[in-house]
């Protein structure tokens, strides 16, 4: 599933509910900055949803091109 919407549209809430309703799926949650990444990682951990991997778009790009660095 891919969710693209304006700020305040409920993307984070939708993803949280999706993760709760689909306990057999791993989820990649891509955010734009480190502070949001830290906050969301803690939120999902507190909810017991450690299978939701929260990362920044920069980290995702970096790890995907590590062999070029």
C-alpha cells in the first residue's frame, strides 16, 4: 500500500490501523526527517508493532546505494 496525502490528512493514523489489522505483514514507513522517525519508531514500539520499520527517505536511499559509497 502506498499513501500520499497532504499534512494532517491522517496518513500516520491510517498506517497504524493498517498495521494493527494485518499482523502478518511487515511494514516500511518512510518519513522525511529524523525527529519524525524517532517519534514514530517509539510510537509503534509502544503499540507492540515492532514489525513496522520507520526510516527516513535519505537513509533508505543511502542503504540502497551503499556499495557505491
